[in-house]
C-alpha cells in the first residue's frame, strides 16, 4: 500500500511539474497591424503580403554572417526561416486594406471577453540562450516565388512569460506593426504617409542607414573581443 501511495504522490508531482513547464512556455499576446504595406515595384491595391513576428536566433548581428545563399528576396526569406523563431504568423493580408480597426487587432489569451480574441495563449519563443529582439518579417510573392521582403525592428525584446512584471499585468506581449513604431532593417518605413503610415518591402535586401550603423557597431565590438582574446 505504501508503494502505491508513493507512486501516486510521484505521479501528482510529475503532473504538477509538467503543468508548470507548459505554463512557462505560453504567453498572452495582443498584436496589431496599423500601417499599410506596399512594395517597391509596380504597386496594386490588391497586393497581398505574408506577415510574421519573431526573433533572429543570433540577433540582428547575424545578418553580418549570412552567406551568399541569402542574396535576393527568395534567398533571404529561406535564410530567415532557417535562422529564426516565429511567435505569430499573421497570414495573408492585403497591404492597402490595413486600417486601425478591430480586423487588424488580435488577442491570443485566456480572456474570452476580448472582442478580438483569436485563440488561446501562444507558445512563447523567449530563450535564455538565443537573442530575443522582437522583429516583424514581411514578404511579397507574385504567386510563384517571393519577390520582395521587409524586416522591421519592433524596438523591444520578447519577455519571459514567467516574468513577474508581465504576469502581474496578465499580459506577456503587446506589440504593433506600425511605421511610426518600427525601424526598417530591410525595406522602408514612412510614418508620415497618410492616414496611418506606410511600410515598403524591397526586392533586394539591402540594409538601411540604421542597419549600417548597427552592423558597424557590432563589427567594432567583435573586433575588440578578438583583440582581447589574442
């Protein structure tokens, strides 16, 4: 009988640990699209884009070490997919139709009273060993291949869903893809475009002036570390 009690106790503890691990891997999320999205080429009002939110495993500095296979929009898209983690795939959106309406606001969490609730909590992509900078990735396809891409820095890093501050507010992440709130790494962001700002993808993934400064700073830090180790 004692053995049975021990087994039951062990099972209960294991179940609690498993539940704790699942809870530690989920996050409540509110995501919004507020700026229209267009492309560099001949723009039409029916252009559609794929939008996702996540992080590059090695951070923006990893853009310095990507190889030639990442050249071009399609190549970069494949490289990004293989070297990143995705928190949320928004899916296909018509770029010219994006407005500040409930249609472009989604909440993933336990509170079913929220009108824009799109589902339960998402699996968190926060990592203690990988870079957690929050990025938005946008791609345009002509139906057969990806023609243009855009990469945008949301200006913060994902938090651990077990962070006491996030938990106290009952929300792990709240973010918006808006031209006035992001910095374009590839592509462009025009906050002054009416009515809600505009994001533009690029056929050739070339870094913006901000990116060049960032890459320069990253390279300088790497050089200093190399000299220190030599």
